[in-house]
């Protein structure tokens, strides 16, 4: 198998593009896809300050690596979820990465903030660890970006993530969520712009890139990942991809062309009566979950 | 496992409804689902004449059995596709069924009409056997219903068929096709109303019903079925159903609630310049495929 570009020995075949590539041209391909996504969707310009949220896994670290390589001004934020036997390792990889590539890193520790980890907080608040984790991450990375003058927050969601979330939301006809499965969510008040520059890359392509660039990343799965039903959907979409390469890519591009069918995905936001950050209701989900006593006091006063 | 209704021994558990049922109550359940679909979507009234298209397989024969049992006035139509070693058996089952239940049956033989079977016609017309088969069936059952005074055509599409077609069309964002994945397609000019009374039943439920009622049906798969990509999607949706029972049902009901997102699915129909039956273009697909010389003559004249 020879590289389509230079006829040297290919090291990977990208089935969805029917494209065998050598190491050099594969790295170029991946970098080109990220730049193309940034340009196509007007994600960010080089003078803006980007906050990259990193978990310690391959996607977010590769995203940080790529944005740095492409010349973007980035800082890193890691949210330490306080899951025993898991979060310590994740954090170590983030710190190692920041040190290796000389990038500023901030860590927000849930245990430091709330005295306990996500697992215990989920039990106390009667939420699933996955939904609580999502809530906590979204709240903290937005707050941090807002308070520290970043123009946007970049996350490591890849094509597989986008497609499986889209499919899960289609299966449940959650229209307002479907409308939001876009590579950019624009800034609105205190809600900072969110961008997903890996949207044109599959998990496989990112893993291969991370491996070839020797990016050290954590290979552990979150101990709660089994509860996430979208993993099942991801697995099924992968089966479909094997029999019809390119299905995921064309499904997502087709969605972007037709997303107006699902409306703007816009809701009227106001500022939470307790923390001041954006919410659709009087008090935001974060405060409702974590500041129960203040919520009670507020309800008593008003 | 006991029947939810009568506490007798259950013979089947309907996972999507979490409902164990005995034979008697399962048969009642299936009949109730068909009547409910007919009522919910205003498919047909008892005084109307219904043309049931039968292939010899379990779905269409069970549909005919059920409509007859529920008191509808039905006639049967079988389209003999002329596939050697397959169509003879299918036709035999249709004839046996019609004889057994004393129902009028008409057979349209593709070999008699065109001198050769679907396989040869597909090769000559550069179409896949599946798309040609669909074209031929739709054309003939509509023409037959129109010319013989039927109020509608009933087909044996079940929930699995509807859901996998919907999913295939969503994956390809074929909006006008998505809009048409409904249990009733209304009459329009010479296009007769089409109804799918098995829309609330899964393949498994229909197979169990056919078995319990001892309906003799052909168990053979069409020799070209492997080319149909929607079979792959059906298989994947079944996997999802096993891990989350009820997914298919709620996905389809959610679609029906939200189908207005995809527009009316209406296109302006006119009459084909050659055969007079409905088409969106000047000459219908059927004539374009089968009446090439007449099409050439027509093009020369006009």
C-alpha cells in the first residue's frame, strides 16, 4: 500500500476517503483537517486567547497539541473530578503534557471546591455521575474562561462524539439538543463561545496522530463510562462505518446542511439569581444541584 | 412467567412494553395493535375495498389474515417477480393462502408482461434488483388498485421496516423520503392511498402471531436481499433494542410527532405522457425503464 501523495510506503489507510498515506502526509492531513474545521466554521482567529479543556485523554491532549502547532494562543484547563484511582492519573498526564509543551495549565479540583468527588456528589444529589460530570465541567470551564478573559473554550469532541450524540438525540427526538450538535456554539452574554476543532477527525485518526507524535496520554476509561448509553450507539455506528466507510462523515455533513430543520437551538438566557451565570430558569442547574441551602433561602426571601 | 392479563402461563414477553402474555391475550394484543393503527391514522373504513399486496412472506400474509379477521373487505394481489428458484415458491404460498382463507387473488407475472424476470431486467436496465423490484411493485399495485376500484393498497411493512427505512433516510438526510415514512400516504390523483396497518408491530410479534395462527408462509429470503443496505441498519437497530427495549417504538412515535420538521413530503404530481400514471417528471420512472423505445419516439416527436 503506497501513499497517495508521494508513493512512499503508506502507514495508514483512511477508509472514509479511500486514502492511503505515509507518516508525513498523514500528519499533514490531520493538521489540515483541524485548520479546515476552524476556517469552515469561523471558530477562532490566531490573535484570540483559547482555553483548551483537557481531561488527560487522547482527544483533548491531541487538540491542545494541534492548536499549539498551528500557532494558536492556548492555555489549558483541567477539571479534577476527584474519582479515586482515576482522577490522579488523569491529572498527572495533564501536568506532564503542560510541562512537556510549555503550556500554562490551571487545575480546578472538585474535591477542593466541594469537599468530595463526583461519585459522592452524584449520590448526594441523586444524579447519574455522567450527567453531574457534564454539568460540573460545562459550568467551570465557562466560568473560568469568562473570568480570565478567554475568547472561547475548545473541547476535544471528535467526529465520532458528534455523530453519536446526534444519533442519540435523533433516536429520542430531543429537538433542541439536535439543533446544538454544531462545531461552534456562539458567545451569548456570560456564556463563552465553544468550539470543537476536531469535528472533521475520527477517533481512529486522532489516536493514530497521537501515537505518531508520541503525545503521552492516559489510556484509562472513566469507571462510569459504562453507564453512558451513547457508547452503545458509538459502537453501532462503528459497525455501520465498517460496512459503508464514510457513513459517519456524510451523516454529519448532511446534518450541518440540514440543521435549520431543527430550528436555531436558541433559548432566551438570563443570569442565575445566585451565581450570575447564564441559565434558562431563575436559578441555574449548577446552583440548584450544589447550593441547595442558598436556593432555599432565596426561595424564602422572594 | 405469568400472563399480565389472566395469570395463566405466558408464552411470550413483549420487552418493549414489559408485558408477558398467554396465547389468547397475545393474539388479542396483536389484533388490537392493528385496529389501533387503523383508527389512529384513519387508514380505512370497513365498507372500503382494500387491495392487500402479498409476497408470500410472513408480514404480508399475516396482514391479510388480520384484516380479514378484523372484518375488512380485502382482495389479494401478488406480483410474481420471475426470480428462478424463488418466485415459484413465493407464488405457491400466496395461492395456498388465498385458497385456505377463501380470498380472491390476482397474480401479475413480470415474466408474462416483459418476457423475462427481475434479475434479467435489472441487468438490462442497469438498475439494482432491489430498486427495480420496488419500482415494479409500486407501479403495478397502484395501477391494479386504480383500475379495479380499490380505495387503497395495504402493504405488510412492520415497525422494524419503518424504523430502518427512517434511519437509512436520516443517515443520508433524504428529506423528502423522511417526510414520507408515515403509516398512510393519502390518495392523490391516480395514486391510490397506501396504508401500513402493521406499523405498531415488530417483526418478532408478527412472526409469533403467524406461528400461533398456523399461517403457512414462505421462509425463504430473497436472493438479492444481501444487497439491501437497510438490512444492516435493521440489524443494528435490533442490537440497540436488546440493550434498550422500546427504542424502536419510541423512535418511530417521536418521528410521527415531529415529522412536520421535514415538511409535507408533497411534490406536485402530473400524469406520465406515456402511461398516464402519476409522476413528478414528464415521463414516469417505470416507462423510462421499461419503454425505452416509446420514450425515444416521444422525445423525437415533441
